[in-house]
C-alpha cells in the first residue's frame, strides 16, 4: 500500500525515499540502512507494505551504517552518523504527523 499523502517534502526525503527502493532491492546504502533502523515507524505508516522483510539485518543496521560511514569518511564518521540519525527522527516524526492528519481527514470524509 502506498500512503495517500506526499512524502517528498519531508526532512530527509532525499535520502530516505531512495533508501526505500534500496531496502526493497536488498541494497546496503545509507538510505536503506536508515529505513532498516526506522522500520517499526515506517511500517506503522504503511511505507513498507508489500516489501519483503529483511529482519536479519535490521538489528545490526546502526552498526552497519556506522561502518559504512567509517569507510567513506574515516575521521568524520561520527558527526555524519549523528546527523543522519537526527534526520531519520525528523522524517519519522513528520511522516507520522502527516499519516495521522491523512487518517483523520479520511475518517471525517467517510459516510456515517
């Protein structure tokens, strides 16, 4: 199920939305690892509906993300890691808010 609300203007969408495609394809990218980390909240708003579970890697996603950043950035990995985690939380909060507003609007529009 594709959510019936736009996500492209949310903070971090430039990393998270391609990460959803990478997640579905089983690729390990910064975006797909952020999706794995945020999996419970993404699933709650319907972003992972129809995607295969990749649970074996989900528990190690934070470590994998940090290792990926260490390989790419060496000394600057930790600030980038913290920045990506803040971006993930911002995206999750905004998506959750948008999902709740869309659900409320749909319930008000439903015939009684």
